[in-house]
């Protein structure tokens, strides 16, 4: 921190703090900004009682600062009346032709009610790539505001991202003047999107587009006609009726360039959601789909299952704040990411999509771990983490030695290492689990525990001794079966060559416990000569 201060401040942020009068800002705050004018790249003055009278000194700093790339002045009453147009002009001049500034956030700065200030800001935004001018909730842009924005989109500019929430495109009660004007506002947005060639990300959340099917159809035709759009946010628009959902599903089925679609908080019912899932079976471009805050339930699980089993493009599916039951729907959905029925089923699970159902590990679901695992790039690493998680927690019955019968001996050490692992211990799984812990003295890993048990087992040597054997009876002879000498080393029958004479002197000896062993010309053989053979009679 000290070194950063010595080199200069790179990020300056004041949030939710009420600043004193304007003189304090111009003398105290701006002086600190000017001292770091060559290093500050991010300037955030959010909800801090910033006034239009502060724009003169702030505008001078922005214009002189050649390193500033991000400017956030949201939630300040900067342009609440016509007297603030001077401030808008000063900010517009500072933004215009800035060498580094690419992101400007003017959310809830009262641009919705001051079309003259909005026009000035748009004039200075021709070189800006990301512009956020969301309105205050429940207060749409005035009659001239939306035409100014759509006209700006059709002109030559560098804009690639635009956020226009609460702009009032489809707002208005049935029969009201604004409701009658909604189709014309929708046509303005359609024409602007079809003519714009640079916009990649568009946010039209909370514009009540789904209340009127005609309005939504018009806006969707503009989205379909834009070949550059890859991220679209249509959240909070009451898009729940079947005609509107059919338009979205038809759009997804034709594989547009769209990468992310946000349909949160639309109240989408079960049948409409199943229609969207059916469209995703044909889609091979969408990577992120947000369906949080809708009315999906366990009846949607089969359709979602089919999508996750066949669609390998989808990287994120957000299903938070829906009506999935804990022990049924949510459990079945997470099983798609890691089916612990067998080792083969784990391998055949979905390893591409990060699924968000609850957003937490509520109910010991390990949802966070599975989501973090699926975010990894290497598929082999994903499978390994899931196998370890299953062996440790999800299905300990998978730890069966017979499961490894067909594993080639040359990779058996890798299998044993995998069995020994535990996610979250000794740094294994950093980034998968929230914290990494050490192995406690009272808790050992599986192979370590197995070694301790076997090492302390008194009857262990009997596993390696030849044993007494059984007596063989023959009619023609009463000769007794010869018992093996207790001092004789046990060797596997067949395959081991006899030791040549003269090698005993040069052989090295290994002591294991109290027994003796010798190293032969074909390897090390361990015997437990001092352990008595079993006294059981044959």
C-alpha cells in the first residue's frame, strides 16, 4: 500500500459519503486528484452529493488527465434543472477526444428529465466505448430523450456498450398517452439497432417491453437485425407470455452471434421456460443464459437435463431464485454436473456448464465447488477434482478396490495418488474451495489410515508366510506331507529364478521388524521368519 502511494494513486473512489459544500470538493478533493494526475486511471464519485457546480474543477482535471480510463459519477444530482446545462457542457468538453477514457457511467444523474444536458453528453461521447445512462426507477426519459439516444446510435461513433435501463420504451398504463406512444418509441429503437454497426452489448432492462406484444416484437426485430450484438440484457421486462417467448426461442434457434442473454426477473412460467430449453437444443453459440427470478420448478428439470446433456457450448446457466425443491429438482440438476453412481458416470457428466441453482452450498450440495470445477479449462483436471470430491464426500462407496481391476499397473500409482487426495487439504483445490486447510493430527487420509491399520495388525505376517499347508493322503503310501522350514523364504511359484550359489556373501540385508530378508539376484524378498506359523490343524 505504501509503495502504491509512493508511485501514485491509480484508483480514487468515494462512495455513499456525503461531501460538504462545493469549496471542500474543489480545494480538498481536486487537489489530491491533481497531485496524481499522471497515475489515476479510475475515478469513482458515486452517491457523494456531487453538484453541478463541482463540474468546472472536475472537468478541468478530466481534460488534463491523459491516463484516466474509467469515470463513474452515478447517483448524483448533476443535471436536475436547466441551470446545470453549463456543467453538462463542461463535462462534455472534457470527455470529447480524450485519449484514454472509454467507460462513463452517468446512471441516475437526472439526464432523464433534461434533454438539453443529455444532448451535450452524447456529443462528447462519440469516442467513448461504454456509456451507462440508466434512468431512475419509475422515471422514464422525457419525450425528447429517447429520440436523442436512438439518433446518436445511428451516427458514426465508437460505442460498443450501451445501458439504457428504465428508459420507458414500453412504459405506460393501458389507454394512457405514454402507452399509445410506446409503439413509436419501439420503432425508434428498432431502426437504431438495425443501422448501428458497432454496438456489442445492449441493456434494455426494466422497460416493460413484455407488457405489449407488439412493442416487444418491434424491439426484437431490431435485435435480430443487429449482427454485432453479442450481449443482450432484457431482464425485468415482464416477458412471460407465450407470443413473446416464442420470438425469443425462434431467435435462439437460428444461432445468432449472441453469446449472453439475460432474462432475469421476467416471471417466465414452466411452459415458456421449456420452450426456451427446446430452442437451446438447436443453439451452438450461446454461452451464458440468465433465468434467475422466474417461475421455473421441478417440471422444468427434464428439459434442462436434456439441454445440459447435449449442448456443450453453454458455459453458464443461472437458475437462482426459482422454485426448485431442495431434495428433488435442485439435487437432480446438480447430479448432471457430477453423477456419482459410478466412476464412468462421473466421467460422462457435464463438464462445460457452470450451473447456479441456489448460489451457495445450502444443504451440503457442494454447488460452489462443482461450479468452480466446471470453470476450469482442462477437462481432465475437472474430472479428477470431481472423482476426488466423490471419493471424499459425495459417494464414499466408490472407494472399492475392485473398481481398479482393469487399471494398467503402469498408471496405478496415479490412481492411488488420486484416491489419497482430498479437495481443500494442503493446497489441493485452491480456487475450488473457499479456504485451504491443513490435515489435522486426528484425521489422516485414506491410504495413510490404511497403512497405520495394516502396520499395527499382529496377523499381518501371515499374509506373506507360506503356511502349514494340508496333508495329502495316498492309498499306496503313508508318507506325511512335508512342512516348510520356518527359516525358508517364501517365493512365488513359477517365474522366479533360483538363486545362484555364491551370491549370499555379496547380498545386502534389509531388516523389517524382527524378521530377516535377503536380496537375491532378481530383487528384494522380505520374509517374517520369526513369526510362528498357524497352529490350526489341517
